[in-house]
C-alpha cells in the first residue's frame, strides 16, 4: 500500500485517489464502485473522508490536506498497512492464524448515530435468533466495545450453534446486535 498524498479533493482522478480508496476501504468505509473503477474522488469518497476526519477530530472538509494525509498515514502505519509482505512484495503481511482459531466465525459492524457519527466505547453483544428466542453468541462474560471509529468484531465458535440444534452454521445465520439493557450491570 502506498502512503496517502495531498492535496486531493472532488473530481481529482488518478492513482493517488486509488490509494485513498484502498486506505478508506481498509478502514471500513464504503466507496462507490464507479468512483473506484475510474479512480475518481467523488461524493462517496468525500463522505467517507469527512467521517474519518470527524473521528480524528480534524476539520471535516472532505478533502485530503496535510493534516488529513498525516492522520491517515499514521492510522494505516499503526495497522501495519505499509509493512512489506514476506518475500518482498508491497502487500501487507497476511496474519498467521493458528489452526484452532481458523474455525472461528466473526460478526463485524459499526455503530453510528443517525448523522453517521461513530459511537465509540459502546458495549455490544451478538445474538443468534431461533424462532422466538435470542441466544447470545460467544462467551457471555466477554465484553466487546466499539473502537474510536464505532467498529466492533465478535468471534465465536460455530460449535455453539450446533449445540443449539443447528445442523450447520451458515453465513445466513440470523444475528442481531444489541446494546446492553438499561438494567444490566455495567462491566468495565
């Protein structure tokens, strides 16, 4: 992955915008396929960039200036996006997942306010739904919180679903994310 350069703003096209799209996608932001294909800085690029700037407490201009490029590059560096791949390529290294965890499933998502601003540090839980019953996925004692960008990830063993009578877990499992109930004790 290449470092993000500046200035970049609406209607700019080229490989620098493709790098920005790759970075924003890595951070979980959606960019319209048409903008990606044309390597064009369009409205969805601008919206994603504005959200990133808001989270980073930068002026939400929707344009890449020096401060925004520095913030993007710092976050990407912390994620290891610029680390060389084993064997010398430019791709980031593929994580070495131990065999016992490779069988785990995950639920990922983002918690945002109606205006699109992220909700950081929110406790979330994942539930599987069967008929009229909701069953919590994963370890009941585990606390999963959203990060500064409002994102979360649960991992759970699919054997938990088979214990509940599911023949096989699928990507179509019905799942819901719920905040804790107001009466539940706070776990910190």
